């Protein structure tokens, strides 16, 4: 019963927020801001810049809240806005570059590397990727976008998306292996 009640409360909260009720908007912001900052942070290294992007994203959320039709997840709807806002920010900064599209090889990534790396270190490794690799990797591996969706959002071909993902995975594996070797003293 609580889950249904919570869902009904969120619908009422969204309806109130759509009518510019500041208290309802504040509650929605407080509920979703931590996760949305994480989403923005996946794409943007600097936390302050990620916060700025998130705030701009919430401005759009509240501006277009009347268009949300309660079809699907509200959090997913907000998340898509945040992803697009992060992409837009990076485009404005002109930091997105995609390496030349190469043939990529299908590779089995099921042989996960055993690691004692902390979450913060993993985020640093992801942050160290070139922006094009990072963006495609995050969209595919973390956000769950398909290559055709990534291609559409980033105005690139599906082949470029696949190539960027392949290269990002290669680079991540190499960097994680280096981190493992240095933490185990085998370097």
C-alpha cells in the first residue's frame, strides 16, 4: 500500500509544482537533486560546473513540467533533461571531440577485472577519458542508451558511437589494470 500511496503523492506533488507552487517545486528538487547531480557529474568533471548544469536542468524541468504526462518514470523524464543539458553544456564549451571512426572489433567484456578500486577512483578514471569517449561510455554503459539514440543525441553516426565505446572500454581496462597493479605493488 505504501508504494501506491507514495506514487499518488508524487503525482499530486507534480501537479502542484506544475501550477508553480514553490513549496511543491522545492520538495521535488530536494527529492531528485542528489541523483541528478550524479547524472551531471558523470559527464562533467568539475563539481561546481555539474551543479550549475543541474540547476539549469531543474529550471527546464519546472518550465516544462506541464508537458509531463505521467507516462513512465518521472525520475527518468528528469534524467533525460539532465543528460541533454550536460551535452548542451559540453557543446557550448566545445570540449566534445570524437576520434575518427574506425572499424571496431566485437570483444567479450564478461571477463571482469577483479579490483579493489574505490568508487571515487573509478569516477576519476572515467573523468580521464577524452570527452567523446566519456560521453558515449556514460550514455551507453551507465544511462542505458542504445547506439542509435546516442548517435541521434550527439549528431554522430551509429558506427562512431560504437567505435567510441570500444575505444573507451579499451582505455578504461588499461587504466584500471594500471591502478590495480599500483595498488597491489606489482607495477
